[in-house]
């Protein structure tokens, strides 16, 4: 039966799924207001706060004193340190990530599926956990690595010192490699091998083909990864806080954190002005990246089907296998093993049989503050991830599936947090919540963290759903419209149902973002609303490192459970061909 037949036979059932114009305008206006509240409003209050001499919620005079302090010689060093650390982390991370992705996607290395899982695992481990683990492992005096080095060589100098510039770069790169790998490995798989075959037929060697063809075609993906990783490096708080502060290395994130949380009198104007400067730098980097990548065409996927070429490595395939396993051992096994061992000993660094104890587990399980932080983290993770994915589904629908003239505005507001590092967004919400009308009390409640998490995760959810919607035919919506379904029914029962694998993967990723987020959380929490990263930072600051190890192992259980869930969803996605 054709669509025309259905319309003639059942004219009374044809009801447009689109809301009437007034209702549609109301819901779109409500969406714009909400997006403006979690993106544009904090940004505008960030600008106001950089000009106000008062604290959030208090009257002050408008001046440029904050910017005057930011653009001092001392703070130029801080900004330079931040840029230098980000670049020093991004460049080697891209090289390593591209190499590992090439091994997994384009060679005959054994067990490539398992290696892909192992290489991406550091992305799902909260950075605060690995930062604490490496603080124990690489301690120049008592760290196990340096202790073993002294015992083996008799040297009085440590092998590694994580409390240094190199230590900050080392820890930041562990997360960055896995993050970039996730993007690059899929790009390798989607690349048409005929382009490389043409190069080989023209006489180019295998390695010249990789340099001249493969890597150049990968340039847009690499450039995007460069920007994303650079932004992450600029906002990173855990690495500079744990490894840079003891070495006297100041960066933007730690200066913002210290000026609000650690100084005797919080300097909100300086912290806010510094946040604006960071945002301006991020904006320039994004503009530069888009300008460069828009000058050429980089089409690599043809209309015909293809299978990426696999390079035969011979005996070298076991070398590439060993390199992948080595990366996993250094970035996962070592830090997680340190947390596991540390959780069973009375004191970190004193590993003798008579020091074994379960006291730290008993202490954690009986601590009400820790259980409150666990409940808050799970509640916020579940609700924020769910709300963000539905928000992303609606925004992506308007941007991809409609021709409404205002869709670009909605898409821009949804992507705005991408250029606002977490700690900057936290400062913006700090000012925004302080100036809400009296009856609306958000600051100091879980709602403050919830809205911040939704804002941070919105670009991720929009990207996940946009990619899925592009693959769905519009005929499915027409069929739903013909049978009288409403807009909400079509969205839930047709579009989201068919895009469920992407929705589920996006949900899991958003949950991980919430579970690991520290930069914004440390500025917006109050007594009773602590989340796990904040609680672990407090325990560490109070010298309770052994209990942090216990919490770390509890979080690792969650990481394993949700990572396995993500793998199952991805396998179903591939088998379904979505």
C-alpha cells in the first residue's frame, strides 16, 4: 500500500506530528531559553564578573583591575606555562595515538580488537585517580619505581620525578593519547584504500605513501584532535595541581582554583578575568583550525564499498603487539596496581607483610561523607547523562532534520561550552547562580552541579545524535506522520529508537564525563553536595591517601562495568549496521 493509498483510505487518521505553530513556537522558545541559561548566561556573567570588584552576589564597582593583574609580567609566565604544557602534551600524544591507531586499524597485528579496548581504557579512568597513583609511584623519595631503581643500581638519584614539568606532561599525555586514538582509529577504518594503492602503483614506497597520502588525508581529523586535546590541556587541573604545584609550576587552571579556593580572601575578579582571557585564546585556536582545514578537500570515503587495506608486518607484528601492551601496562596496570596495593597497607610506601590491613576499607565503608559523595555522583551521573542525551536528541533533530531559520542559533548555543574549559564554566556558573532572583536558590545545591554537567556534556550528546540522524531516512518520519503520531511520539518511538545504539553510547560517555569531572565541581560544590572527585581531593589534602586508594578501586569497578556495557552496545551497533 502506498502513502497516497493510506491517505485516501484513512483521512481521519492523518494528523501532523508537528505541533501547531503557536505550540511549536512555545517549545522552541523554551529550548532556546534553557540553552541560553546554561551557556550564554554564564558567559555574560563571566564578562560582568571580570569587570566587577565585588564578590558574586555583592555590589562592586566596574573597573579593569582584574585584567590589569592578568596582563602583568608574572601572569604572562603563567599563561605561557599553560600554552607550553598543552603543546608539549599534544604533539607527542598525537604521534603516539596515530601510530597506535595505525597498528590497530591498518596492520595484521594479533588480537587487534583486544588491543583497541586496552588502549582506550585510560580515557575512562578519572584523571584524579591516575594523578594520585603516579604521585605515589613516581615520588622521588619513596616511590616504588625510584626505590627499585636505587636497589638495583645503587644510585642516589631518582630515576623519575613526577613533581616536574615532565611529570605534568607525562600524566596529561596518558589521557590525551587514548582520547585522540578514539577519533583516529575510526578515521583509518573509513579511508578508501584505493588512494594508497594508486600511490603504490606510481612507484612510491610504503612508508612514503603513509607520509604523503595517508597522513595528509588524515589531516582534518588530526587537526580536530589537536584542538580538542589542546583545549583539554588548557583546562587540566589534576596534573598541574598534583605535579606542578610542588615544583612551583603555575598554570591558568591552578591559578583560578587557588584564587577562589585557597587564598585567604578569594579574588573573584582576577579569576574571572583570567577565565575570559583563556576563552579568547580557545576561540582563536578554533578559528585557526577551521580556517586551515577549510582550504582543501579531504574526501576519503567513496560511494562504493571497500575494506581498508591491511599491511602485512611479518615478524614485526609481534613488536607492534608488544608496544600496544606496553602502553596499556604503563598507563593502566601500573597506576591501578598502585591503588590496589596501597589500599591494603597501613601506610603508603611501607610494603611489609606485617603492615597488611583492611582498616582502610572499614573506614571508607563506615564514612557517611563518602557514601553521600557516592550517592551524589551516581544520582548526578544518571540524571545528567539522561537529560543531556534527550536535550542533544532534540537539538540535533532541529539542526539536522529541519529547515527552521533559527536552527543555527540553537546549534551554536549547544556547542558553546566546547570552547569553555570546565573550570572556566564553573566560574561562570558561580557568578550566574549568585545573581538569580531571591526565590530561586541554585548555588549550594545539587542543581548547580547538575546544570554544569548538562552544559559540559551537551556538545558530546549533540555530536552523538547528529551522526545517527544523518543515517536515518526521512521516509520513516513521513510514515509516522501519516499514521497520526505526534512529534514526541515520532522522536521517541522512531528516531531515538532507531538511533538507540548512538544514544546509549553517548549516555555512557556522558556518565563518565560526570563521574570524572573535577574542574567545575570543585568550584560549585558545598557541604553535603560533594561528588567523588571532590571527596577524593579532600581526602588526599588531609593526608588520607590509603582511603583514596580504596575509593579508587571502587571507581575502577564502575569503570569496568560501564566500559563492558559500552563494548556490548558498540558490538550490537556494528552487527545491526547502524
